C-alpha cells in the first residue's frame, strides 16, 4: 500500500493543537520546532500569501509533529490516527481538502490510499466518504486553523512554543 500523509508529510501544529493533544495524551514530547526538511513548506504561496508568515518563525522554523525513525507520525496506529478527530492537528483534520485563508478548495488526495480504502461498488465515493468528513466540519476547522495561526503569529513567545 502507498505511504499516506501520516507517513510522508511534515505536520504543522498550532499552539491550540499542542494544548489539545497534551490535554488528551498527558504528553509533551510529540512535537518540536525545526526548519522544514521539504523546501516546499517554506516557499511563498501566491494562492495563500500569508501562509509563510503565519507558519514560519523568523528563524525559519515551525512547530511540527515528531516522527518515528521509520517516518511515521508519532500518532499513527494500525488503523490510522490514534487521536480522536477533534484532538488531531487541524491540518490533519482538513486533509484531503486543499485550502487557503480564503476558504476550502478542491480535494487533494495525493497522499491518500484511495484505491485501497474507498469501498468498491459505491459510485462517487471518495476519501471524504471513508473519513466521514463533511464540508461544514472542514470549513470550521479551516477557520479555526487560521484563527490559531494568526494568534500564534501575534504571541510574544512565538519562537519557544
């Protein structure tokens, strides 16, 4: 089976994500601040011009989930993410939607094992079907993501946490 977003992507976390995950897991060792390994994560995005300034600290680092030595997300279990949906990082909840600060865009399921997970015989079924994700939930999460990113960018100690 192909590698998923949980195995390939560098997962950005907001302070709100960290607080929710810490409250649920009683752990604080699941994230760290580092420069993106993939240069694409630090390049300007003309479709979302504020993304770079909202996600990168002045020193070029950002908060991301830690990964195991094999590249898997620290929260990836046998059946997917072990965190409840409302505790997962906002960018994880949003995937496979593409989004900008202006709103949701199309589906970008490049990292999804769609062929293996979408039930056969269900015309029109997508990863959204498998994930039981509504557009309304995704829009709510997108709004929360940008609210938290803006709050993080304004916080005086944005480098440390």
